[in-house]
């Protein structure tokens, strides 16, 4: 908005608007620079005043996004002219046919056929394109102006789009017309079609369905008229019609600039009889005025200056006032030149000379106005630089004190600038000159704006440069008038109190001199000033980043008064690194901050390439290239480091002097890496590149060395090499560690027997060699298998536990003895057991993995217990490729055990997902495959647990699956990671029937699980709740259920079950009305099977089914009588499908209920009377049932026939 204001400053100050024509575009194609003929009221298509490049360069485009929607109740011709913003000239043009009405403008000619009518007017604007004022001030192409009948040129265009939607009906009822207006007012509040339709009441919907809508839209092509619903749809699309970048916007309004103002005569043409020199001076002044006006306009509209000008409105006011005064003076000066034309030719030159003299002595002379504009440009540049450097600029004393007192940083540096609020004396002089009609006062003759000298500009630049320390110091600039601080002076505050009123920035760094630079230190010389005594020195330094960045904070060394010494040292620096140094010294009346100095510490050279020669088994000769260093910083000696196999860290020896060679004696030839460092007076260099030592045979004493370290060394080999064991330990962990080395050893050796060696040592060596030889035991395979079977028969715990124990013992034996006996047991592990039953809380998954690998085919694994330890979970993942099914005996689980089992599966899924990402393998798919079987997570669907019944186990089965889904869902909510998609395959295969206790479950979880199925499955309710929200929640599950069943326990709480079904059908009916869907039909479909409400395997379906259905009918009838609502017809499909024979005790039932049920049948069915009543009314009541009965069957005790006779 502010930018638009600045642009129109140029238009409003001069006589621009007096001749400019503003008119509605009326959907006519036009663009900037196009010519217009006012006589014909038409635009000259394809004829432009300037070429495309000039127009593109001199175009200013301002965003003007704005949208409004209004309802027009009165659309008389006068109202249409007003809405379309048509001037009398345009009105006349439309009536005479000069202007063709298209797009939204065609609304003007909409026929008036219906009295019941209202119009929705939509209008949006996107941008305002304008030609720069500078281009309009230049002389137009004379050839074009002379050859056209055009009178104006398009100087500005407002873009956007309009739409008129005329809703009308044949009726002429005034009240109904008000209803149309009410409907349209709803549309003005939103563009969402669904919201509009849902907001209409029944009467409004009925009325709107009779409306037709005529469309007049600038963008888009629709046939008209359309229905109300289609009109709402089109209306909702209006905000998107212009495109994502508003590329389809059309002209709405246009401004036309008169061509006559572009073809002005020059001074030369107006003035004859005046010398060339004087005319050139006059032309120069006019050009200077035009140039100064353009510069001022450019300053105001420059996008870089906009934010600063908006922040400091007084600065804007001064620029605008200066522009106004310059334009007023320009007009006056041109008028005075024009007046000279009427003077006699002989006196013209003298009059023009007097005019030029008055101008040169006026404050409007080029020298003075140039200086004032230069000052403003400098001020704006400084403020823009401050803004770019993120330096806060304050405008009031209160704001300044607020920052100083409450800054989060303890130090504040403030640069006091000029105050823009102070009256500008030069502007005052210009104004007085205009007001005095050019009379020159003595004091104004001498007036000239004071320039901003280079020192002030440098101070501002130094202040900005110092702002790089903004992390420790708050930098602000104050545009506040102050008698205490001169302009462009710097003050320093600490903890809200002023420390120095005069800070000199960028002091030459000759008082503190760098006297000596070393590897990790630098020495400084602190000098005293020749003029004033220095009271304090503050030396600051910081390291630069490798890329030259200066993000590190400054470190300080402070010297006060007497403690100031001639030299100081900065130590603990990094060798060969670049640093910055600056200092502050405080004198009596000011504080001086030096410029930043850069220095680099001395580089420590590293010794060159190493050569290693092996003189014998235990001796190495190492040579290297000398480290190239400065003669001022010589190397004192070298440090030779070497690594030995089986030992941690580096061993080292020092050379004597500067020799570049060293002989190493290392027993048993365990050295495998060598490196060298140069040692200086103050630092040791980085080591050279590590050089491998040639090794033919590894000679190792494992009683003194770590096998884990040896393993790491062996892994570095490019080929396997022999290992000679000098000694070893019987420690189990070390023996196991050495076994890990065997894959990297080509041959295991022992030293030759030495004299004096005991027989025990020799036996120990040979036994180890034998144990590690990997020879298969010579025991026949058949005998090993027979032995294993005998061992199994004596085990009191599971075969699988014995096999795992056996494997562990075999592995322990192999680890302890080195013998490879496991291959002999392969047949045993390949044949048994059929299912692995494992307690992972007591077993290592790594042992299970090794055992499973011995199988020739995959087998199921049933987990009896488990652990949450992450390493074991991930370890079990490695077993999945060797498992056919993963099982849990959930029937034996209590609630806590089931919870931990579910959590284990969640952990397993998460670990699988992480391993997939880390390795690129697909452990998730493996996990899905071992869980995707019909009876998951149990061995089968038939319960063999004697502590629970079949139904109870099936409930636990379903509970487990629902708990698993719930835990996965909670994990996704907490972590944002989704593992649910991996479960989809599992839930597609299990279970065959969902058995649920809704009193303990949320129906929402059941719904999510059912959605994962690929086919509908039965749901058997074991228990339920009357809570309304859960009943409605269960309704959402119906689309995914094939049959709704009830457990046999239903007859313990028959009344509750019947009430639940009644609640369900009532909720379904209410849902139908709310959503428009047919939940009632869904409900009856899942209940319409022959054995409803029981499964087909129910033991006593016939009698119990009849009793249940009759009870249900009785409850429904009671509900209908209480509420006057009809429910029973909706249940007709259920009663039509079941049962095949109606069995009833008339002594306990009302025959009227039986009659209602029989009427719901589509065909007659037999009725079996299990008991009768002596009550005459019931006997007679039974008679109306007969037309709906195919056969009447009676028990022996039934005496109904006596009454019938």
C-alpha cells in the first residue's frame, strides 16, 4: 500500500491527473503503451507508442490481491452502470454500439424477464501495471504521433476478473425473492460448495432447486443458464480460474495519458533571437530539474529503500516535499520561459539571462539540490546497510534506554546518527523561496546543505564491520537528537551503564605489534601512546574456520594500569592455523577499538614417506624423509611409534638427534604398523602415514595378549597367514575369542620343542592343536544317532531344550578344546524336533540361530518366553530365514504375559524395519511370512488347553491380534514411524472368526483391524456395552463383517443381548438419516443367515434361536409402543431367513408376538408347540397365526386341540 502511495506521488503533484482519463476496461483486450482514440471510443489494436523492450524496461508492476463478493438485489440499468464503473462516455458507447459487451461486461445487456431475481457479483484484483513517469516525461516518437488519430496512450492497467451470476425464477413473489437473496448471502461467506449446500435449510434447498443461473464471467467458458447446484460448483472454482500465477487475469480498469503532453516543444523552438550559449544554459537547467525530479522519484520508489522509508516517515515526508517543491519550481521556471516568448525579440536574451541568474542564486540551483539529494542518498544507504547487517535502529530516547537497560548481552555499542525528526533548513529555504515568488534573501543566498563528509561515512562503515562481533556485543544505531553526543559518534555501554562516550573504531594497529609467532603461541609488544597515557589494554583473539569463517567467539586478555607490561604471549593456539587479533585501549577521554589483524601460526611439518626393512625375525629398520621446517623452528628429534598384534595402543622410541632412521627390536615379530612424528621445542607434529610391516608368520603369546586385538589385526590382512602360538590361556573368553580368528589364519603352528620344556606344556600344546584341527570325530554316524535317542528318553524337559543345551555344550567343548565335533550331530538336528519351543529369556538367540542353520528344512518356532533386550530382539531376527511359523501359546497366557508377548512382536517389527534400512535386506517381509498363517499366533484353531474352553481360547486368540494392532498404533503415534502396513498380510489371513468382548475393547480398534482384511469374516460377540458411542462405533464395522454372531453365553444375559441389538438397529436408522448411507441394510445383511444369532456349529440352535428371535421381536414391539417409531419392518430380512421351524412355548409367550413374527415371513413355515396354555384368550389369539403356518406340530402335553374343538 505504501509503495503504491509513493508511485502516485508523482502523478498527484503535477497536473498529471487533470488530463488523465480513468475508465473501466469492460473486458476489452488492451495493454500498456497501446494507443486510444477518444473520438471513436476504441483502442488501436497492435499499435503501441513504444517498442516491447522499452515497455518491459519501464514497466512497474505492483501486487494488489483483493477479492469481494456482494449480492445485488437491484439490477436496474443505473445500478449495472454503477457496478461496472461506467462513465457517461462509456454508457453512450454501449448504447450506440461502439463498444461490444463481452465477458462479465455482458451483464449490462442481460434481459429483464423475471421479477424474482438476484445477482451475485464476484470481483478480484491481482496487480497494477504502470508505465514509469520518467518515460511519460520524455519526448514521444514524433513520427508516430503525427501519423495516428489516437489521442491517448495506456499508462496504467488494473488486472483481475469479474463474474456476475444472475439467479432467477418465473415467480414474482416478493417474499420468495428475499429467499433468493438469503441463499446468495450464504454463498458470500465461503467458496466451499459442500458447506454452502449443507448450510441451506429445507425451504431454501427447495427454493434453490427451482432457480436458473445465467453466467457472465471474464475467464472460462460455460454454457448458460445452469442449475443452482452447477452454479454453486462454478462459484466454488472462481478463486482458481486465474491460474496459480494469475496468468489469466484480464484488464478491469485503465488509465489513459494524453498524447499532447508527450509532444512538447523545446526551448530552441520557443525562443528565437537568443544566443546559442544562453539557450544551452536554459536547456541545461530544465534538464537538471527533470533529472533531479527523476532521481528523487527513483529514491522514493526504489525497492531497496521502501522498508527504511516506511520505518522513518519523516524521511519520506521530506523527500515528498522536496519533490513537490522541485516540480512546482519546474512549472514556474517553464512558465517564465514561456512568458519571455512574448517579449520583444531584442530584449528576450536579457530577460532570459536575468532568469538564469536568479536561478543560480536560488536554493534550487544544481549545486545545492544535488548536495541535498546526495545527503539523502547517503543517509538511506547507511540505514539500508544497517538493516542488511541486522543492526537495530532506534528512533526515540525511550527506545534507546530500553535496549541499553534490558539487552540480553552485557555489552552494547551505539552509533549516534542524525535525527530525521529535526526540521530540514534547506527544505525550509526552498519553501520560503517558492512562497516569496522567487525573491532572494541575503541569508538564503549563502545557504547550502552541509555535505556528509567521508569521515562520517567511514565511521558508519567501521561500525557495521565491527558488528561481526554481534554474538557478544549488541550493536545499535540511534537516530535520536542529543546534546551529549555529536552526530556519528560511538558510545560503549556495559551492564546498562555507559563506559565510554567516545569510541574510536578502526584505530591503526601500531600500538600492539606481533613480535614473534611460533607453532602454538604468538608474542605481542604493547606500546604506550605518545600523546596520552593508556589506562587499560584488552587484547582479543579468535581462530578462523578452515573455510575462513569467523564464527568463533573472541577470547580476551586484560591488562590494567600498572599491570600493563611491554610484552605478552598468547599460547595454546593450533599449529598452522589462521587467527584474528584486535585490541582495545582505553585513554582518559575515549576508548579505541583497533582494526582486525590476521596472522597464522607456524606449520608443524610431518616426516615424509617411511620405508621398513625386516633385518631378521625380531629386528626392523625404519627410515623416512626429513621434515621440512623453518630454520627458526628446528626439529629436536623424532618419535617412532609401532603397534604390536594383540596389544592395545602404540609403543614408541625416540631417535638420538635428527637421524632419519631407527632400528626396532620386537620379540616374536608381532609389530605390524609403524609411524613417525617430528618433535619441536613446543609441539609434536602429526604422525606420518601408517606404514605396514611385512609379516610372514604371526608369533603370538595369547597368555599376554588379547585375542580380540589379534582378530582386528588379522582382519586387516589381504591374505591369510600362519599363526604360531607361543603360549595361551585356558580362560574361556579368550579361547572363544581365538576361535573368531581362525577364519583369517592359513595355518596354526607351534614352536619347536625346547629343552627343559615340561611334558605338561607339550601335551597342552598338542591338545590345543588337535582340538582346533576341525577333524570330524571317528565315531560312526549310526552310533551317534542311537546315543542321542537314548539321551532324549531320559530327559525330563523338552527335546528342544536338550538339543539347545547339547549344542551349547558342544560349542563350549569346541571352544574349550578346539575340536570340531558338531558335524557329527548334524543328522540329529536335521530330523528333530518338529517344532522348536524356546524360552528366549533364558536362551541366547545366537544359539538358536546356529541350531536352525543345521536344519535341511524350515520348522515352526514357538516362544514360551522372551526378553526386551534390544540385542536379543535383533538376534532373533537373524533366525527368521530358518523358521516356517512363529507361534505363541496364547491360550495359556495371563493378561500380563499376553501384554509382554504383544510388546515383543512390536519390538521385533521395529527392529526388522530398522534392519531393512540399515542392511537393505527385507527382515520385515520375513517376519510377515512367518506370521501369515490361518491360526496365527497359535499352532491351530482347535484348543488343546484343558484349563480353558474352546471359546475362551478363541477369545484370547482375537484379543492377542487386537492387542498387537493397538500396540502398533500407539507406537506409530508416539514415534511417527509406521509399522502397521507390515501387518496387513497377517490380518488378511487370521482369524477365521473374530470373537470379541466389546465391554473390554474399543470398537475403533476392531474397525481398523477389519479394514485390513481382504474378505469379510464373521464377528462373534462374547460381551458388549450399552455405551452409545461404542454402539455407534460398532456400526462402522458392519461393512467389513460377513456375519454377526453371539456366543452361547448370551442366554445368561438374554435381555442385555436383545437390548444391544435393538440399540444397534436404532443407531443404524439414525446414521442413515445423518449420513445418507444405509447402515440399516448393512445391519440386516450381517444378521440374515439361517443360524442367526449363532454359528452353524452351535449345539442346540433350533430352540434357542426361536426363543432369541421372539424375545427380540417382543423388545422391538415394546420400543415401538413407547416411542411411536417403526423398527420391526427393518428386521424383516432376518426373520425371513431363520429359522426353518418355529418352536414356541405358549405358556411363556404371547401368541401375538408369534403372529407378528410369522407375518414377516415370505413363506409359511412349520410351528412346533413345546407347551400350551389353558388361557382362552391366548388360545383364541393363536388362531390368527394359522394362515401363516404350513404345519402345526405339538408336544404330547399340549392340549391346544381340546380348545380348538
